[in-house]
């Protein structure tokens, strides 16, 4: 990549956020399954949610448990309909390294 192709500023992803229905159970799952470290747990009064920040190798995960959280059926559809809903998408992991 040439200097002309470089973006005019540096940027990085700070964290990825997902909403959960049980914060403590979700923290335990992410720690047990992926070995993430709990950085902080707090209350985010502005949006009425409990929040936890976890860290993994090179990334942070923010878990939000809103007091009035609801599941949106269209966002939870089974494949192939899961790609039809416009909006938030779940986190995905791939167990194999793909090469072009």
C-alpha cells in the first residue's frame, strides 16, 4: 500500500458491544469459554443498563443488560432468514482460518 492509499488518520476498534438478558451468567460464559478477563462492572444510568467490560487478546467486549431489554424475533431468525433483518447483528466466530 502506498502512502497515497493510507487513511489521513489512525483509528482502531475500541470495543464490541452486545446486549444480554443475564449479565452475571454472560460474564461467566465469556470467561469460561474464551478466557476473557473482567475489567470492570458498573451501572450506565443514562441508558438504564448494567454493563461489564471484558478483555481478550487485542479486543474488548462490552456486555449490556438493559432493565427493559426485549428480543426482536426478526433479528434472531434461523439461517438463511437471519441475514434479512436490517439492524444489529450478533457476534460470530470462525474456528478455521480462511485464506483467499
